[in-house]
C-alpha cells in the first residue's frame, strides 16, 4: 500500500513538473496521453512526434504543409472533439493549450532540428464526476498517422497504463 502511494506521488510530481519529460521516447506514429482525475477536474496532456499528427516533421515548405500544421494545432485546441466525457458527467473545457512548434523562426538554419514534437494540455471540470465512467477518444480518427497511444490514467485508484491502437474506443476510467 505504501509503495502504491509513493508511486502515485512520484508520477503525479513528474506529471505536474515536466509533462514533456514524463513522456516516452520520440517515436514516429506514437503519442503519450496522460490523464489525471482529481475530484471534479480532469487534467490531460497529449504529446508525441509531430509526424504522427501531420505526416512530416520538417518546417513547412509550402502552403499545404503550413495548413496541415495549423489544422493539427487547431484540432488540439478543441479537446472536446478529441476526448469526450460522458454527457451525464456534465464536463466543460476549462483549459486548452496547443503550441505551434514552428511559431518561432528557425534558429541555426532551416530544419536545424531533426525531430519535432507536438503537445497539448487540456483541463475539464465536471459537475457530476461520479458519472465519469470513461472517455470516448477520437484521436486516431482525427490523426490517421497515429498508430499507437500510450495512456497513463492517474486517479485515487493509482496509475493505470493502457496501450491503444486504432480504431478509437472508450477509455475506461472506472
Ligand atoms: Zn521525429
């Protein structure tokens, strides 16, 4: 029991302090999804190789590639379309942050970085958290280049790991 508590605290600390570091290694087609449920709040962090979201990792070279990155960032800014709590839980998005990895001008020449990651942070607040039986995910549908999502769910029952592959399915929380 004591071990379990320590593990939860350790994972929570990593999650809170450095979500990017908590994620696994950079691997094309794979993303990490961390979901922490505490009382009526769900904190979610999604991160992974940009390739899994848009199909390439270089700085956009034309309008079509620029549009593809902008579209992915826009999708990640609307978590209610990607991670859907049950309607009876009455959840609202209270935070949605997704950063365009190419928002800053390139340093050290074009494509100086061989790999690029995309990440998003979301928070939901739910009026009836007891109804949070699961989350309906649409990430594989939204990002067809994604082949795998490694999920860690943290709540008062301790951490649970899920390895997801297409098609999208309900992620149990209970
Ligand atoms: Zn890469």
